[in-house]
């Protein structure tokens, strides 16, 4: 195991729901035509598993633990500058204001979008046996399972994107000119310490944000659901925990693995910014590089005092993506039904074609979210993991059990709903990598709603492929 690299990283430190068991025969203890005992010997992978008889969100790492300890390096997790043609340059793991190969990296848009992601394709599989629910990843297809391929891709490194208000482009630029003013675009505080210059966009119709993202080129989008899914997979497996809001633990396990989580999330300082939730500079903590941990950011108020914003999560350079602002996912739409269930429709493949945001035309139904008696917050006990979209299959958990993330159920009997992820800074324990709300229409515009810019360098299929 490369313990030196691990220490350096730490220092900066359904179709339908039945596909979950598709091909598994409990009577014969086989998946497809292969005994379960033979599956793990074919392809090296690493993952996490949870006992089905237990409610705790902490899981057990399994598979190749050396691979798991080095997974961030294997996948190339970290900061990149990405151009509209999807070419990318790795940023210095110790300081994103420099390139890994040397030289100053400008994050203002002159050299590309400031993104976080990976530089190799990887594969994801999940399955169950009599005892465990399992999730695993590898750089090669995992034998004996249904595999999802995740292409080289990225999202806004600061967790949220800015808007070029002149050209109507969604961008990951850290630019403090009025052209990129964040929040609701009010200029009142431009010269003050609590300026919206250099902040993420909010209070814009979420359907339009997808249109503005697509103007960057093929397979650029705003908060595409596949990216949300990939973040959830990586955080659950690397921390072997379904609760990203668990307290941060800087110590590695005896196997060199991370443990715990990344804490509750950023302080709610919206009142200091005129009831705006786009409060963190988009280049905040860029000097921490591909850090993992919980950080603070100090803002000079210009009167001899400072405002310290605490509890900012950072995951190998990805900053502040949960408990910051809600991100309306695109490529997914919910249809409310007479019995208060929510039918889930997705765009099966993300290609160069424009993504429909207003109805289910061209989408396929992959399952349903169970009904709720009343509009309220619920906690997710069992989550859909098929088609690269998380949504509740069973409610009835808590902040400290199962997925530990909240879901707001509108309990309506008709109409379309969007599905937004991650939660905003006013949220508490309901926030996280799997937090969701179905409260709003796909076109919602609010101070608590933003978007991250994302891209993939090849078509992204959400259908699984069986690998013998």
C-alpha cells in the first residue's frame, strides 16, 4: 500500500425496483448462472456492504482494501480546469491555483471551467445476498454483476456554478465582475464585504439553467442526476458510511481507510448576505487543493473584524456540495398520481441532444416513490440504486439510521415535480449526498436553489450491462 500517498491526501486531506435482485436465485444461491462464491474472484474491486439486519449507516469495507485506500489516486479525483471541448488539465493537489505539471492556473474562466471530477472511466455495481447489501467500484467491469459505466466527467469544484449574465452561460468561473454576480444579482453590496460578486448563481428558473449549461457544448449540463449519483457512490464507499454528515475523523483505519463523515455542513450565514444562500466565494479554499476534511473560511469585513464561516466540507477538493443550496437535477421528472405516489421518469442516456426539462417526453419510467399521508420530511430507509438515480423506495428511517438523509414528500395527487438534491444551508440532519426534495416544479426559482455545472466526455448510459 502506498502509505505516503495516503498520508499526503489526508493531509490536504425500475427499469423497476426488481433489477436490484435481477438474476439472483435465493434457492440456488446463484446470480445468473454463477455461484456467489465465485463472483469475487474474477475482477478486483473495492466497496462497502451493509448488513440488512442492521439500521446503522456505517458499513463494512470489503473487496480489495488496498485499492480502496488508493481509490482517489486511482480514479484521479480532484480539481481540473476543463474546456468546452472536454479537454482537461489536472490542478496541483496541494493548491488549485497551480497546475499539477507546473505553472499558474487561472480560475477566472480564461483557462476553462474550475471543475472537480476524475480522469479515468470506472464501473459501479450493487447487489444483495442473504446478509448484505453491497456497493462496489472498479476500473474494469465487475464480473458476475450488472455494471454501470461512469465516463470521465466533472462538476463545479466549488459545489455550485456561476452565471455569465451577459451571454446567459452557466459557468464554473471564479470571476468577481458584475457580469458574473451571484445570488439574485442585486448590486447593493458590490463594494461591501458581503458582496455577491464571485458567488454562485441562485434565484433563476432551473429549467433555464440547464439551457444555459448546454450552451457550453455537447454533454454539458446543470446538475445532471448521474453526477449526483456518482458523488453518493464515492462518498458512501470511501467513507464506508451512508451518512456524510457524520463527524469528521482525520485518523485513518488500520487499513489506511477514511472513516466517519464530513460533518453537518456549512454554517448558515444567509442573514449576513441579505437572505441569500450563495454565501461562499467560488474560489474559497482553492489553496487547499485536493483536500479532504472540514475547513473554515475567513472574510475580512473591512472594519478590523472578520467573519469566519465554519464547517465547510471538502472531499478530495470538491467543496460545499451538500447543505449549501438545493440543486434541481435534470434528466429526471416526477409525476404525482392519485394515490400520492410519485412516478419517476428519466432520460435514459445523456448525449449531445438537449435535455428536456418540462415534461416526460422521451423519458422512461423506472419506478415510483411510495405515497406519504401528508406533505412533510421523511427519512430514507431504502434507496433505489438502479439507473444511476437515487430515490426513496422505503421511508421510515432517521437522521442516525439507514441512509440518514431526508426526503421532502409533497403528498400531492397530480402534477409534475422536479427532484432536487443535497439541501440548503438552513437544513439540518436531513441534508447529505442522498438528500432529496420533490416539493417544487422543475422550473422553480428561489434563493435556496442553484446549480452545479457538469460535463461528460462521452455519452453517459444509465442502463446496466451484465458481465459474466
